[in-house]
């Protein structure tokens, strides 16, 4: 997926000089989406055999679809992990990643 550039050059008025062939540019800024408006999700997916997968994303709907569609070859495709069983929403990506690490660390069985 290609990201939209933050700003694109826009041609300015051409120079009055007949010998000038260079075009001058000025920057036009796109409106910024505030970071407060973004959401980050920690999610847990399960397989029919109850194998669990924990992940972080900024688009939960898109990411669950990718797992179900097996768009990315890897662990979730190999173990048929596609059922969303739990998620939490965060406004800060660092908090979401920290929570993912907490869940992964505490998920092991004690024998």
C-alpha cells in the first residue's frame, strides 16, 4: 500500500526572464490527521484447535480480514487462525505494543 505524500510541490509563477527554463516550486501541505484521532488495537485471534495469535494494528477490520483471507503467508495461515476472540483499543501505539507484550508474556501455561 502506498502512503500519500505529506506535501507535493506546486508550480509557482514562471520567471519573467526569457532565458530561464527552470520552473520554481512551492510546497502545498495536506491537512494532518491528529494523532489523537487514531486508534490502535491489540487483538487475539484463535483457530478451531484453539491456537492463539496476538497482534497490534491500526485497522482492526482490515487486519482481521487479511487473516481470514490468508493474504499473508505465515503463522496464521499455516494454523488457520481467523476467529477474533478479544481486542482492546488504545490511542497511543506505544501503549498498544506494551499491552501486546504483557499478553504474550502471561499467556503461557504453567506445567
